[in-house]
C-alpha cells in the first residue's frame, strides 16, 4: 500500500512540474503559441532538424501574433517595441550560451562575448578599420577592386557556357576577406587565381551535411563533443554515424587562420617596420597586443588575436558569397529583367573617371541609389543570416505587455521582421523600387530592416 502511495505521489508531482506548472501557471503560459511547443523543446528541434525552423516560427507569428512561446523557456517576438526592449543599446540583454560554439582556439571573440561591456571594449580595437571612409577610399577599396577584376577574369575565362557561381563567389569572398584581415603576405588567399590548396579550404563549408552537425551541436552539445573527441577503435566505430564526417565545418579555415597568425607574428617580431606598412585587421590587433597590458577584452594575448581574426573570417565568407549569389539569382529571374536593365543603365551613367581598369570605383558605386536599393532588397528578402538571435536577461522584464521571467531565452529574426505585410507591401516580391518610394514609407521600412541586427551588438560590417 505504501509503495502504491509513493508511486501515486511521484506521478502527481511529475504531472504538476512537467505539465500543469509550465503550461498553466508559469508567467510564460499566458504568451500565445501551441502547447506542444511550450511543453517540450524537441518540437522546435524537429523543425530545426528539417531545416524549417525559421519558416515554422514565422508561420506561428502569422497565426498567433507578434509574441509567441516556442519552447518551455523560449519566446520569439516580431514587433518594434520588442526590438527596442531586447536589442536596444543599454537594454541589459546578453547573448546566450549558443554563441559560445563560435569561440576559436578556446578563446572568446567579438561575436561570442556575452556582455555588452566586453563586446564594446573589443569592438573599439577594430571598429575604425571597418569605417565607411576607409572601406571606400583606403587600401581595402583598392583590394576589393582588384578581387572584382580577378573574379570577372575568372568568369570570362570560362566562356559563354552556363556557370556554377556558388563556388566562384566563395572564392571571391575568401580572397577578399583574407587579404583584408591578414594582408597579402601572411594569409591572403588566391582561390580566384586557381590555387587548389586555397580552394580546398572551402570544402567543409560547402558540405551540406554541416547543417546536421549544427543541429547536434545545438541540441546535444555534450554528446557531440564526446563523439568527435573519441580516438582509436571507438572513433572508427562511431565514424559511420557522425552527423558530418571529419574534417568538420571550418576546420580548414581555422587551421589556415591560425597559420596566418603565426606567420604574421613571426614577421612582426623580426621586422620593425611591418606594422607601419600593414593596414590589415591583424596589424591593428597586434598593436593593441603590444600597447595594452592587464586583463580583459582590450588586453589581447596571441590566441585572442588569432581567435578574433578567425571569427571575422568565418563570419564573412558565407554571408558575402550568399548575398551576392541571391542578388545575381534575383536579377536573373525573367520577371526581374527590367531591374537588371535599369541597374546596368545606372552603372553606365557614371563618368569615365569613376572607373579604374574597367571596374567602377567603390566611392562612385556608393553614390548609386538604384544599386543601393537592389542590395537592400536582397538583404531584406534573402538575409544571409535570417534566423533567430537569442538573448536573455538576468532579471524579470515586460515585453509587449507580457511578464518575462529572468533567464528566459528571447529571440527575434530578420526573416519575420522583413515579411511584415503591414510594413512591406507584397513582402515576398523582390521589389527594389520600394526603397525609393515616399519618405514616410521608407523610414518605416528602415525601422523594421534588421539584416545587420541593431544596438551595440549590430554587425561590425554594417559600416
């Protein structure tokens, strides 16, 4: 009898703590959304495995409204008020453990710091290098023009037959970013010129099984780490069931980035004039390494510098290549032929002195309003990072009228923000003209435009 009573109490307690409390008594239970999502994190994880997480969340927003519960301890928002509350400067919301997957060489970097303070201190070291004036007229501008010329030469060499541009655009982004970060002598690649070793750096990036590895890394981090650190016979037994075969995503890039750092370090320690002659990101960080002592984000040791550069490299390859690919794809659609024609006419309207070796200069391109509209519309409809950006707050707060308990994971995504039909008329239509419309409409769209995030943690590449 006593055993039966204990069993009954255990069952009642389990039902209360796993069903009644989270689904009906928790403050988050008042937030709209399907009960199955609120009950278990694995319902959303299933959408993640299918590759439909972002679209599924957007569908829930369309059904339930601007704030929804997508997990036992996770909500998702789609309103300007939530955007300001969560991501506005000084909001207090911090990045979650999710971002620690992007640490490099065991060190945190600009992308993975939890607190805004640490992020801000590190950002001060590199932000100026990304300033618009330097990017348009400095050494970086000349480098980009050189890589554009090389890319056009690569296309021309392949003749008139249809071309697969996914790979070649990755060659372009890899070469441009490595030269910007490391300079031509220490880590700059030559994929556009056919260097097979440099092109091979992209193999694990374009491998489609990387998304399965990402799923396991997010939803089963301990198991994933265990599987990929086994050796000997156990490693051989596990190999057939690994989400992604070794080398895993970014293995080649991280190895190249570390070797590039050591080449630069050796040169900097033996050549006194190297810092004066270099305009790369790594040279700026090395100067900080030499001048700032102590501890914290502004005091960098060797692996801090290597991690920071590797992070910028990893962040830039896919985003640059994918955005360019979607832009070209959108312009190639028959219904968009008029957009392509108008874009060509705008570029041809530039004066002769706006070109160098047949390629428009970056400062001249920056003044083309229709091109700007085409790029912005590409980023709106095909944001290279369309998914959620998780944050959490150590104290309770209120978002869109709902009390959110401390340490609840809150998210927003460009995908949903950019598809609000009340803001973007015919949101699924590729229409650059929308950005050239009445000022009041453009201002409203700009407030909802979130391709680079916002607040103190916005993408450094926005400039």
